[in-house]
């Protein structure tokens, strides 16, 4: 192993991934889809890219209720503009 290869832990394609630039690469090149697990105070909040404390069905029900209220409140405005 020559001096250029010492400390290399991978290759990003554009430049070598080294121990010295590992954190910089993670901070500036990672995105949300790179996160598979998140633990906070020992509790898993994201497992295999899925929120563990989020009830999708409940959220959809809540959004539906709000959307119906918005629709009802917008009817007079739409009628004033000649829209059904």
C-alpha cells in the first residue's frame, strides 16, 4: 500500500473517501433516503426507513376531516367567483 492509499476506507467515485473526510462526506453528501435507522435516548424512531411512532391511518383520517372543513368553508368563496 503506497502513501496515497493509506487511510482510505472507500471510494466515492469523485474522490477517495478517507478517515479525514468521512464526517464531511456524511454531512454534505448524505440525504434522507440514506437514513435507515434513528435511535433517540435508546428508542428506535425510524426502523428500516419507516417511522415507528406514526400511525398512517390515523393521520389520513385527521387530514380528511381537515380537508372536508376547508372544502365547506371555501364553498361561499367559490360560489362568489361563479365556481361550483
